[in-house]
């Protein structure tokens, strides 16, 4: 097969947060970029996280001071870049005398407040759980607590927005198109992809490949590119459960289990709670990862150790599990394995392959930027760093607080119910104008499928965000699946699969 006639600069493998971040950064420097993903964007690890942009308070216990500092700095960079999908959250840490001593917790929180040059977020405060309202849902035995700041993120949308940003800078994004071969030929790469929907095979000539395949990074190295690396990933399974929210207020909680692992209990989608995560060494295929009943029991036990209301397995509305592709640093305890990232640049035959091991959502932008620094000798004419101050698509509201932005949208769309405006504003930010383009009343949004899901949003997601299936729309581009009944979800799937949108996708 003859490759596409033009030589591209960068071929990025993997449509998770690291791959999308690298594609956006590189395209913004003027490089010609193609990104391929074997499934949907964010379908693997990047949509199955704890949905936090955070420094990693518990990493201080493993002396990962540099990683925590860099993550804390990035926390505020990302908060500025995407204030619609990232927002501050306060975390209550009830203290148990059976666990870490209070002085050690306070010292850790002091470091957490000051390591990263915190500017926007409020600092730590001590709570009297017998008096302060945050203590109301907790068991009476917990008298003292601490409250600190981190940020919430819609993880899958963070990936999508980076991909949209890459495409708007000229990158080509190929979903459901695995890289089936990559061979070094005459100082460059010949790369082939296969579209899993249409069967179309495309061939590219690329100066460099960046391997951001996450759990599959080693498979790409050995089985696709025919290369070698002494570095490896270690797969660690992390599972979460979703239950009805049982406390008042928007604060989250951070509790410790008997094994001293910490569990997040976060408000989620308004009336629900997201609880996680587990840390379990994983040996199987990443595609087959699933939540075990033992993990559900573990998470419920951790929560029930602290709260008056006792959760039962029947309270679990949904559960999901993801495989974290951590850089294998030889640590035995899965919780102690570093969350840092490592680059491995192989320049054999004058056709560079940059493999990326590890990383975490909070540091994806910095990872992409440093990855491009590794390639400066290959692309000496590429543009300078630019992403630190650039908003992500929809994040152009950064100069106004979110409530002010909401009020403006209510003035512009007086016919739209507040819950729908909040939904559009949270997911699309300033791009709400494109989602509701031309609509002057509710009827103009098209068919209503339940909750806040209308046809106009579906058409936008297919046209602008590579959505091809009902699941792409309900689970990753949005979280409508949590707000529609099973019958409504089925009705939507039947409509979508029989519509012109399915054929177009």
C-alpha cells in the first residue's frame, strides 16, 4: 500500500490523556500530527480515574516531594485552562487515633499547602467535628478533622477537549483505528492503521512516533514497532463505586481503611457519591479489567468505618474499574509504586520512537511539554512552549467566575431551564453557543430523550467530538447514563442506531 503522500512529523499512538495532550501540544507548535486510538477516546484508563486534579497528598508518605510539587503547580494551571470541567473541592479528613498521628497529618497538609505555591485555593483548616457541620454525617467517635483543597475534573472530557484542541491546531484524530504495524524505513516510519468500523487501512510516513498507549505501551514497542525497551509498566487495578449521596454540602471526605490506604468519598453528578479507589496488582489483559466483589466490600467497609449511615452492596448503582499503567520501579506494594512518568527515546535508524511510561491525569500537560523537549533535536524548527497559558476548548471563560458565566448564559438563553444551562456550561463552557446553535426555544433542541439529553447535543457530539455509538455519548462525552432510566437509555440507543447520525459516524 502506498503511504499517504505527505510526510507527517509526529504519529501519536493512544487516545488517552497523555496521547491527546501530546497531540495538542505538538500541533500547536506547528508540527503535522496524526493521533490514532484503537477504541474510543478515553475509553480505557483515562475515563476510569478518581476524577481529581490533585497533588497526591498520600504520595508525601513515599517522599515523592518533587512529583507532589509539580502536580500542585499543574493543579492551578489546569484550573485556569478549563474552569468549566475543573473546579475546586474541599476535602474533609476525619482523624482517627488508630491511624496516622495528628501531628504527622498536619505536617503533611502544611507541606501540601506550601509546596506548589498555592494561589487560588484556600488552605487547610482544623475542624471540630462535634461542632462543625462537616462532622454531622460522621460517627460520634471522630472529634477532630482537617479540611484541605484539591480540584475535581471530568476526566473523559479533559481527554476529549485536548483532542478537540489538537484538531483545531491541525492534527488528524483517528478513533477506533489501532496501529497495526510500524516499521523503520529509510530514516522514517511507515505506519499502518485499520479502521475497526469500516475496515479501511491507511498508511502514513512519519518522522517520529510517540507511544502513549498506556497499559499497551510495551505491546506497541515489541509487537507493533518491533523495537525493544528495558523499561516496563506495572499494571495496577483501581476500582470505584457510585452510590446515592447521603450527606449535605459539597464537601468530599478522605478516610483511611484499617490497612492505612486512603479512600475518597466525593460528591458526584449532584445527587450521587463516587467512592474509591482500590490498588490491586493486575496480571490480566487490560481490556478484561472488572470490579471484584471483594473490592466493593473493601470500599463499603472503609466508608462504614467512619459514617453513621451504613452502605450495603444493594446501594451500589454502578461500579467501574481501570488499569493504571504505572512505571515499574520495583516497589512491591502497589500503593507505593511511583505515579511519576518516564521517557524512553529510541533513535535507532534515524527514526525516533518516544515511549512514555506512567504518569497521572494531573501532570499530563507538563508530560506533553517535556516530551516535546525531548524531541527538540528532531524538530529544531518547532514552535515554543504554549500550553501553560492557553485555555482548553470552552475554557475561554477563565476571566470570569463560573457563576457569572452561568448568569450570562441565562440572559442569553432565557427559555432554557437552569439545570440544562448548568449541564451545557459544565461540559462545554464557552462552546455552549455551538451546542445550542440556532435554538430559540426548547423545541429547537430537537428530540428529548430524558434528563438533560436533547438531540442538539447528540448532533454536536457526533459532528465535533468523534462520538460514534450510544455509549460514547452516554458514558464518556457525558454522564447521561447516570440520569436516564434503563428504558430511556435503550430508547436512545434504538433511535441513535437507526438514525442518520449512526450512518454518518
